C-alpha cells in the first residue's frame, strides 16, 4: 500500500515535538508499505530544508519538506498565512505523487484543502485525522471571532467529514463530539502513543539544580491554553510553605515563556528550560516526582490527547492533570495519578506534597502507569491498529 500523509509538524526523536507520525510511519515502512509525508519546517522539529520543496529519506520514510516556517510565536495572521501557503503548495505534491490512500492530519483544518483535491481529482480514499477539534477549539479559545469565518469553517469541517472514508480522532472525547454532531461518520480512535523502548529504559540523569523525585515536570507549549500560570502559582505556594526543596520544572517554548523566566528570578523553586531533543528529555521525565498536565478549564480541552501524558506514564511517573473528560476517568480509574482544579493551585500543591511524603504511593502509581501504557498505548500496537484501518478502507474501495 502507498500512503500519502499530510502533516505540517513531522519530527523525529532528535526534535522537541510529538513523534507520533514518525513512529507510526516508520512502523508501516517496516511492515512493507510505502509512506510519503508532506510536512513544513516546524520550529520545534529537527527537520530542515535546503530548497523550497526538499525531498529526504528518513528511516525509509519519503519526506517532502515545504520550506515554510510554522512557528507558534508568530502572530495569528502570519500563522494563518503560512498554514494556507503550506496547503496550496501541498496541492502540487498531492497531484504529482502516486499513492493509494491519503491522510490529512488536522489542525489546522486548512490541511483539508489539498486532501479533498486528492480525493476528488485522483479518486483516492481520504482519511481525516483529528488531533484537535478544528474549528471548535480556536473558536472556544477566542482565536477565531469573525462570524463569517466561523460559518465558513464549520461548513468546511462538515465537508471534510462527509468526504472522509474514515475519521481518526485522537481521543474518545473527540470521537463522541464528532459522532454527536455528524452521526454515521466512520471513526477509529487512535490516541497518542508512547515509545516504551525510549521512555521505559532507564537513562542516566544529572542536573546541577534538580534531585530525583524532588521536582515535578511540565513539557510542551508554555502559554495560556496550557495554563502555565498555574505552575508559577504552585511554585510560589511551595515557597511560602518553606518547601523550596521541591522544584517545578518547565521545559518548552511559548508565548508566556519569557514572562515565567522573569518571575523565576524571584522563585528558586521555579525552573524554566529551553526545549531539548526527545532523547535528552527522557531522563528528566523519568526522574520526576510527577508530570503535570495543567490545561485550561474549557469543554473542548476535555477532549484533548496530550502526547506528554502518555510519555510520562510510559516512564512510570504519576500524572497530575486538570481536565474533566476522558483523561480524568482514565487517570482516576487506573490509579495513574490525580485530577486537580485548573484555577486553584492549592490542590496541585497538596498532591505534590502527598507524593513527596508517600514514596510507596509514588511507586504504586508509577508501576500502574507503566503497565497501563504497555497494554493500551504502545506505539507498535497503535500503529498496527491504524494500519489495519487503512487496509480495510483500501479493501472496501477495491470491492466497489
């Protein structure tokens, strides 16, 4: 089978972003399939380009890099412009390359433009992957406010679901949302995965300012959606309690990073580090007291599927998170960690201290986390499940 995957953020473990697409497509290549990925030059990725459309072979994956910079630090108009440029340039590759099935990974929803043309012109089945609920997420977050743009966005979303042979939501919450609004849509939930061989294998750890199990870690985007201010408030509360021995570590980039770095000058227990390659990040996660996933309290974020969650569980680290949807149920039902308030740092601090004072509880939750991820979120298991879904679509197409 020849697969074309449209995804703007392709990254390997040498980069500092999600490796979901790399892990899956690498497995598919190893199973004998041909995979072509069309990506952009994402600022957290290790993928570069020497010309406007650069072709690379990465571990058997044919990667076409469109030399357009995607950067979360850019202003909204520039980000939208770059998303559209990527989509329109992708049309050329969608029409030129040979493939049996096309996957479009959203958000943003503009990824659907070249994908629909691939379906309509080249008559290839379309698989629409939903990493975030677009346009619902940016509308709820206040990023999109224009009524005409909102109307067009919802119309385009409906068009994509109608034309997709299969929709791949990244969480049960997303799947429920989609089926409530578009009954009859064929879905297959494939959540973010965990590379067990990478995160479960113990790595050497040394840091001048951190002691094992004396810090909690947050990795990813440092900004409003990720509720980074909650971590600052928690560090301040720990300081007021005289617990500067417990650090709060943030590793990443984002709109609020410089602000938090400035605040950290007066807080010895708040540490902000730059993004690092995933292979270097692993020991920081493995030796943490807990991994914090502090998303804002918004309904659409209750459907999210944060990659950092699964990597932390694979490392055997308890999770403290703030959403009230499917993740809350999973974490609490399987003794993987705690759910706390997204607005009040008090509960977060209480849970941090509880884990610090109860090493047996930390160990029990860590063991539960590692076992649960192995049974439900292993990358090889999910890659096969995804691939089986694609093969079924091809078989159904051939029967018609």
